[in-house]
C-alpha cells in the first residue's frame, strides 16, 4: 500500500486526504491544530462554495451539513452612486438565480468534523507544526509529500512564479464579520455583492456556524482608502462597530438589514491582507527530495470573487485523479509539475485571471456588460453562474468585441423566444442525461484540435453514421469543418478531468493527456470506454450550431462505467435495482 503525507489540514489538504483513504492509500495528515482547537478558535475564511465544488465533496461523502445549512440560491450585484442627500444610494442593480444552490459552512465546523472522519476511516493524524526537518522525515517514510499549508517557513519552498503573478502587494484590506440577526435579503438567500467604485466592496451571504445559521459579512477596502480602516481595531465588539460604520457610510441600503446584528461568537471576526500570488508547484528539500504544493501554498487569490474554498476543492479533485491514474510509478518532480499544470490549465488559471480583473477599475465593456445584465435576465444568469465555473467567462469577459456579441445574442434571444429565459430552456434540456465525449481531429496543417461534446448520437447502422454538434462560435470549429475526419472519444467515469480540460479555452488542450494517433491521424484518447473514427460526410447548418455527420470507419469499445452528464453536473451510471 502506497503512503502519502499531506501537511496542512485546510479544505484542499483534508479533502484530498479523505479521498485517498477511500482509494486504499495509507495517509498521514499533519495539522497544526486539533479538532477541538479549531472549533474553539477564530474563523478561518469567508467560504461560499458553489455547486461544482460541492459536488466534489458529495462524491467523497463529505457533505455532512446539507440538511441544516441555509442555501445560497442566487447572486445580486449593486453599484453605489451619489445620492441627493450626500449619502450613497444603490444605482445599477441585478439579481440572478444559481443553477444549483451554494453553501457556506464555517470551516471551524467543517475541518474539525473532517478530521474526526479522517481518523475514523483509518487515517493517521499528527498534530504538529511541520518544518523542513519534519518534512525530511515524512519524505523518508512516505512515497509522496504534499504541502497544503499556505503560510509559515515551508511555504518558502515554493518560489513565486513571476510570469503568473499579477501583483506583488495586497490589493485589498480584508475583514470578515460572522453575525446573527441580519434581516433577510429582499431577493432571497443570496450573495449580495455591493461595489463602491474606487473605495471597495462589501458582500454578504447566509452560512452555518457552530451555533446555527448566520450571515457572513465580507469587507474589501482599497488600500489607503476610507474602507481601509481596521488598523486600530482589536476587540470583537470594536470590529462589529466598525462593520456597522462602513455600511452606514458606503452601503446604507445594506445597513438597514443590519440594525440588530450581533457577533456569532468572540471568534467570529478576522482581519488581514492577501498578496495574490502563483508559486512554482514543486519544492525541493535540502536532501533533494521533491515535494508538491497544493491549494493556497501555490495558488493564492484575493477573496473578492469568493473562489478560495472552491479552488481548493477543485485542486483536491485534480490531484486525486492524477494520483489514482499514476499507479505504482514514482512520484517524481516531472509528475508533480504535470499534475499542477493539469490543474492550472483546467481550472486555476481561469479563476486567477478572472479574480485579478476585479482588483482594478473595470474596463468600459465590463461596465456595459453590468448595465445590460440589469435588463437581460439571461445575461445576468450567465454572470451569476460563472461564479460556479469561472472558465465560462472566457473569452468574452476580457474581449470587448466578444462582450458586445454576447450582449447582442441575449438581447436577440430575449426578443425572439416569446419572452422566456434561454437559461431556463437550457436547464430544461439539461434534464436529458447524456454521455460525455471528447471529439478530436487533425487539421490540414497537422495541428490537433479537440472539444468536449455531449451532442454525440448514432444516426444509422447501414451505412454506419453518427453525428455531433459543435457551436459555430467555438474556436476549434473551423478546424473540424476543414478536416476530412474526426474521432469521438467516449469518456469513462474517471475521466471527468479530461472533460473539463477539453472544455476550457487552453492553448494546448492535449497537454498531459495520454493520446495515440488514429488511422486517419485524428487523436484517440487512452482508456476511454469507446472510440469511433469517422470520415466527415455532411455538415448541416443548425442555428448557432453545426450538425456534423460522420461515417464510422473504425471503432473500439473496451467498455467500462461511463461518465454521465445531467442537469449541469457529472454523474456515475449504476444499474437500476429493478432491472
């Protein structure tokens, strides 16, 4: 049995440790604090987890609070503007529902419960502050050491990656306040995101803490500005008073909801500053042994978009998949770098670029986007649900022409569909469960292209025809229409990372994927449950998509459990008990 040590018991480290235990690994988890110390300490974060990250927890049986945690059902966005009386007033406002509810569980509760679960499942929990000497000991007795601690001396093992780090100093002064007694939001249980241009941001959302339901208040002040006002605050009640003062001065419509708030407990406050940074993922101990970083140890973003715990959960999922696929080979530095690159390309890069864009004054096309979202519910829904999967913001969030095209398409759809929301139609269509494929081709120039698709279908057995439907706007579509052949790779249940990888707008979607050339040259992915090599015989126009029909010239079907997609989420297929 292979042995893995994880240093740091936060979201990514503890989730990964529990995932490995469930896959027959021997795991040592090093935590500075015990479960009791965590529960009795200060709050750790402002976590608001969205559906995709929550699904990663559900897959490991870690969703212990679904019945008692209040849902986060939507996101609202409000921009302050000067009022006639001199007090700010809400200007631009929009709200949209989330496709799947979010959830926020106080990490003092979550991590302490997970630590107990870890030991009950047979994991070895060590309470220690690990330094370099302790890491050398772990490296000598384990096959792999993963560092999930983002602070302290061991974080220095991972040098800053200047090419991927946009900032060298904090961009916001941060404060958290956990409270009870907040009046419900008029829009329902939601993330209420408020912006005071040039001053800072304030958002709040419902959560669950040790004493029951609560609300978390998050303050993000521009350094040196009037919201950067926490330096002289020390006592909990002073922190609460400062929270009220900021709301009264800059967000009075939110202050009205907070007349009767009180702290959840004396540990329900947190203040600080974060320098966003991306670090090189492989560190080397004095002995030359490589160690792998995960979570905040290597990718640390400002909390302004609420992505911290979401990104940590996704990191744990990516790393778990990479470890399980690695088999018995050594965990060398090359594998470590490849594991991080898969996570970076598949998830963290998009989160980082999008989050950093909130820390600067918005470009004119983003102001136009926010205004349009106020009158186009479908567009507001796209923005709100991008918080669940930030890859959806690319490329249009950063491209003025693409933003205008997106606004125009939603305006046209709203005018031409009898008034119903295109997102609702998409949600209804999502009730039809499908398999998941990656369709690939070799372009006339010899370049490989690939994209994730669930539109694959059988058309005819004589002759053997299949079809799939790429979007006209997809960057890879011209390569497919120019190619003579394509290959359909039907993914297995363990290949959800490939689905995400080929759905992301990366420069090289094939990086790190095991691939072999097919008879026509179209790339075939390894370990799929089936693959079909096809000659393109027809391309039909179909609204905003194309219908590509191919004649099957060869196929392979090793079989196995397939990856299933339903209602916006990945699922596993199991035999019905009545069949």
